[in-house]
C-alpha cells in the first residue's frame, strides 16, 4: 500500500486578504515532503489568475493517522501567510476512546 507523506493545500484570496477560499490542484497528495515542495511552485503558477493572491503549503501527513484526518484547519493572516494543519475531528477521537489511533495500533 502506498503511503501519503504530504498534502499540498492551496488557498486563493482577494487583494485585501479578507475573502479567501480553497483552490483545487491537479495533484494534491505526495509520497514525500520533498516531492510536494518541488511541485508547489508549479501548482501555484498554474493557478495564477484564479485569485489575486495565491498561497500554498505542504502539510505533513502522519502515517498512523493517514486514514483518520477529516479536515484541514486554515487561516490566512493579513500579511498573506497561510497557517494550515490536518486534523482529526473530536468525534473520531471520542469514538476511539480518546485516542486518535487506528485499531491495529491499540494494545490488546
């Protein structure tokens, strides 16, 4: 099975940085962080014209939680800095008895 090591997340914003939205990229998952970082400038270039300001980040994927991530929390600061992270919802943590782990990782 192929594991994902990084996810390319891209956001487009207005000139004032007050109206931002996620932008889709053709390839968003990568087997290594290096591959994601190498692709990022090309992906951002391909999206030129879709928003006044475009930013993207490569987010590290924890292999133990790869299938459990269910949202990306993100914010674009007024200076144009994108702050983003992959998260596991509170509901999933509660279902796993307070631990965001896969069943096969739990001690028996």
